[in-house]
């Protein structure tokens, strides 16, 4: 009997196997650009051309990712969030892109994005309406899944506004199965656990979530304030034990978008860039999806350099996929520790330390590699790299301290490579 005959026999005997996501996608945290954080639901293209969500914007984003070094750094998805469709379905019950803003349709955009070596993402919501009141996917799973597949969609973000826990717990599973049946591999990102915990105020069962979703939101939307970054980081710091169990290839906790390039709302005494760098560092260490949401025409050079820091991105994209373990020094100072490739002799991993400082003052501390068992086994010597400045500092043993100064409301990252 051939291998394929064996597989076919298993699927006949155990049909439930095909219900699981198991789509081979998101083996590393996805990277790309998402429209919501900067453009939101801006649909008035006549009066607001810069932030308008339309075809020309999406094509320009694809051009930037292709031309400006983003694709080489790993950013590959271009994702349209809410507010892309007509307010009503057509006479056949199908979703229709806004006829003015997306006049050539979504298949045209998909083809353009794919011609750049990038991937195309879209948004829907599990209920009757999206969060902004456009047609949702409820009662249209088959026809909408077929539509997204016909448009060559590679990534589908599925929100969960205006629905109750009982439907959340069945609808996300049913939609996952329906997407699988299209035969097109579509990365499937859910808001399931967020709505269960924070809207329905119920306990979350992660077992079915990780079986049926590639990404899953577990905390509030990210907003353009320092306080919001603080609470998001602290939530994921407290979630380490849960992430250690469920977070990894094909199934990632999603803390929402990066704010790098978008900035923070102006606040007296706040260094916006330090907070943005802090968020980027923590997302790299978790590791979390890296989804930019900004005007790529206007991004500053230092923000672009941060996003394109390949040494920092490499920590995020590491195939070991070990969540960073947080060690709180005090309520406002935490060391995050993450082993990752490359390994020496296929045994001793490199290890990165991110020191995250929420104090409104600079902090200087020493840390020692040998204190963190997560990085065992230790070799005799290591070469120390300052990741954010992309410079090698010195060689040390695992027993020697590294003294670091972390600016106020900022973060530093050091990688120790075994010699």
C-alpha cells in the first residue's frame, strides 16, 4: 500500500483529523503590515486622501515593503482590516468590495501583492456585522470562505464583535473547518479568547483555540498611549506560564499591532520613541507577530531602522520558538530571557536578555548568564552583542556580569553567542 493510500485510509477512519487547522502556516510569528492602527475606518477618500483606506494605499504599501528592505527583513503580509466592503451583500449573497475605493476588486490587489513576492490578508467578523457595522460572516461561512479563496487571500483576521460566548465557542471552530475545505492555505487569526475573557467574563479553554487558530488575541486593542503599552506588556509578563504551554509554531498569542511608525499621542514628558522601542523589544522576545500599522511614506529613519534591525527580528523569528521568561527585578523593571539559535555543537543555544525599564529614570544593573537556567547548558565563553546598536562589545564567561544602563521608559537587548 502506498503512503498516500495510508493517509487516505486514516482520513476515512478518522474524519475528525481534517477538522483541525493543521495548515502548516505561521510556523514563525507572522510579519507584515496591517491597515487598522493608522488608517482605521477612514473611507472618505475625497476629503482625507492621506489616511484613506483604498486600493492605491494597499498598492503603495506593497511597493514600500518590496522596495525599502522590509521584505528582506521578513515582513511579508499586507492586510486590509475592517471597512473594505460595500454596506450590503450582492443579490447572490456575496461580499462586495467598496466599488469606489477598490474599483478593480480584491483579486486584482491579491495579484499585485503576490507579484511582489508578498502575501495578501483581509478582515471579517464572526457575527452578522463587523465591529464597524459592515457585513460579517455569520450564516455565510461557505460562500464567504469560497469568496476569500477565489480572491487568493493568504491571511484572514476574524473579529468577534456583537456575539455571545456560546457562538464564539462554536463559530470559530466551524469557520476554521470551512476554510480548510476550500483547499487554499489561509492563515487564520481569531479574537476568540479575548472576547471570552474580557467581554463575556468567562474562563478561557485554550485547547480548542490552539487546535483551530494560528493566531489568537488575548488582550485589549493596542492604543497610542504609554499606559496602554505598559498594561499590555505587563499582561503578557503575567501570562508566561500559559504561553509556555500553548505558544509556538502554528499557534501564537497575539498582542496586537506594533506602534512603531505610528507614534504615541503627545504627552508632556514622554519620549515616544523609547516606548515604541520598548514595545518592539518585548514583541521580539515573546515572540509575537510583528505587524506594522503606519504611514510608510512618512516613517522616520530611526523607526525604520528599528523595524529593519535584522538581529532583533532574528530573535523573534527563531525556529526554537521558546517564549522569553520574565524575571521581575521590581514592579517596573524586568529582565526577559530567551534561548535561541544559533547553537554551538547543536547543543548550547545563544541567549538574549532584554531589560525593560518602566521607571521614569535611567537604571543601571548587572546581570549574569549563569543565574538563568533557561539558557543552560553553559559553555565557557560568550561573545556579547548589543542588539539595538548592532555592535559586538566583548567576550565573557557565563560567570561574569554584564553591566547595562537602561534609559527611562525604554529597553535594551543583549545577545550572548557561545564560543
